[in-house]
């Protein structure tokens, strides 16, 4: 699946989470689909990610989350709103407990991808969300 119009996303880890494998796989999937990816890597704060989102003019942010840094993910969504970037969708992937998935979605995370999510689903969900599709928050 190739994208005809250029869409841009940030992929990163937040806080002290150093698990990069999932983020690197998702970055490659999105790039292979024709999406422009800005890979920030590890040890990013919510503030750093918001600054990059403003500078890079992205449509979405993907956070790989394998630690108990869920409050920082919620803080990221809040900072986006405070900086008039509510249109920037945030999605997460990783080993996130089911009860936390519900909490994250309630707090504004557009989608959560657990381990084993298909690459096709990730790309399609991202494309639908950035084009005003399925994501409603």
C-alpha cells in the first residue's frame, strides 16, 4: 500500500523506556507505505516530543511503551492540546496491560497496538486516522 499524498509522523520512546525494536519495526512499516517518519529514538520527554511535532508539522505521533510511563503518554496528549496541536493523533504500541489500554484511550490516545498487531492494521489505522477517518478524538 503506497500513499499518494505525503503524511508525516513521529516515532519515539518516552521517558526511560529503551525498548527500540517495536518502534523501529513500526517506523519501517510506515516508511514502506510511503509515510514520512521522523524517528526521535529513546529518552524523549513529552516536551521534547511536542517541540519536534511543532517543528516537523506532523499529523501523528507513535510512542513505543513497554514501561510504566503511561502518565508521560497522557502528559504528551495534554501538552499537544495546550499547544494548539489537538489535531495531532497519538498512538501507542507495546506490552500495555488491558486495563491501561482502556485508561489511555479514555485520556485521548487514538489507538493502542498490542504485541502481535499486524503491520497492515497499523498502517491502515494510521492512514485512516490521519485522513480524518476512524479516529474521533
